[in-house]
C-alpha cells in the first residue's frame, strides 16, 4: 500500500503534464461547437441601423448565409471586412451580428444607439461593408445561445435555418478556400 501512495504524486504529475502538453499542440480555433447541426436559436432582435425592424430566426430562412459576429472595437473584425466585402461581391450572403461589449455603468457613458450607428457607418465606409444588414445583440443573448466566446466568429446557416459550421477567428482567403467555401457551397446547393 505504501508503494502505491509513494507513486501517486508522480502519476498525478505525469497526468497533468500530458494534459498540458496536449494543449500546446491544439488549435484554439478548432473547438467543437455544440450548436452545429442544430437550428439557429430563436431570437427577436432589432436591426442595428433600423431599430424598428425586428429580425427573427424564421425571417432569415430561405437561403444559405454567413452569420458573422463582429464589433467596431475588434481589430481582427475590422481587418476581415475587406475580404468579406469581396465575398459579398461574389454572391455570398453575409449577415452581421453586432457584438456589443458589456458596459460598466460606474465607468462608461450610457449606451447611445446613435453613436454606435455612426461608428459602425464610419467603419464600414472605411473598410468595406460585407453585410446585407446587422442584427444588434445588445444583451448578447443570441451570442450566448450560439456559444460565442468573442469576435470574430462566423457561422454558416443553411436555407432551413440549421447551423452547419462554426469558425472562430478571421476569414481570409486561405480560411475561406480551405475550410468554409466547400461547406458554404455544399449547403447552398438546392
């Protein structure tokens, strides 16, 4: 019994070392998404630029599209806008899901939609506008239901409203060709 207890710390150390070592060789953008192959969660959220217009999961059905989670505060999101605009020009439908950072009322000014609309318009004018429209996820309810951990993240949603792929990180020519274009084309087929 004493021999077993003597080797227990060594066994625990080796198990921990193997676990940490496996993390060194994993790609943090390649994590399994629980939402893939499930319907887009139900929601009713306002259009960022036309707040009287409400978007729902049902209203988005009918054709395959990319749902791109982004924010003006995100430098990687801003960097991918140009390439996403090229994809839109090639006929890829892209819907923006604007991810607003949480605000601390003790330090931040109150939320002002007109300021956000101005900032978004300026950013899209500067870097390109790939979006058919932007859904404002002010309380991040849809983002949480999708399992979003930050921005940018992109989902491929098929014509029936089923989430078919989830990509964490920017979309650039290499990612599009190697990973997302084949899936987008597969789910765009009638």
